[in-house]
């Protein structure tokens, strides 16, 4: 499942809940091998839930959807000489994973 917007996401989660079906949640895939393998019938991908939804540089506020690539957020901030106040870990080198780092999922 790869919902394209919040309404589709809500519908997918509600459907899985109604059927008591566990869901694995996937973002950019950089932490796919981390932790114990999930025993789920379906994977909910946040790959289509991208984009910065709010950015107020003067207020130092930014909000983005779960699948937004970290590089997109960092580029937007850099355009205003800003950066994240923390260093999100890029797991690709550590775990040999592929994918695009995201903050959400």
C-alpha cells in the first residue's frame, strides 16, 4: 500500500484496523534491516507522502510529510542559511541499506 495523501492513509489504516491486520510501515527503506523482522500481511509505504507542508523561516518552524526526503528538507533550510537542530542518522552506510533517508518513517 502506498497512499498518495492523508485521506488514503487514513482509509488504509482504518481498513487494516477493521480487519485486525498488522501493518509494517516503510519510509525510504534505510532502516529496513534494523530490528526484528515484522510478521505482517501488508506494508504501508510513506514514499508518496512527500513535501514540505509548512515553512516559516523567521519562526524556525518546518513541517513535512512522513516520506519527505531528508535532502529536500535540508536544501529548503539551507536556502535561508538554516539547518536542522539535530543530526538525523543516515543508516545506509552503517547497515549497508539502500533508499532515501526520511525523517518520518
